[in-house]
């Protein structure tokens, strides 16, 4: 998984694309978890946190743009 510094190196388009991929993966994991046990039950939590981290960085950039 990516940390905040890795995400900050990406541009907005890359972050949005990665967020879309993670949302798809999270959807698939939810579907699989309803059908059977997941190999790593912490994975959905990790993915949600990574999406939140990306949203936070996008918001930081939005606020910084509004100040200047």
C-alpha cells in the first residue's frame, strides 16, 4: 500500500485513477466476503484508509489552490 509521500508525488489525475481502481477492488472484496471468507480480512480496511488518504491529499491541494 502507498503512504502519503508516495501519493503526494502523483498528480491529481493519477490519484483519481488509482482511487477508482481501489473502489472497484473494494467492491469485489465485499462481494467475495459475503460469499466466503477472505484470505486477508484486514484488506478492506486497508483499502478504505488508502482511499481516505488520497481524498485528504486532494483536499489539501484544493485548499492550497484556493489560498493563492
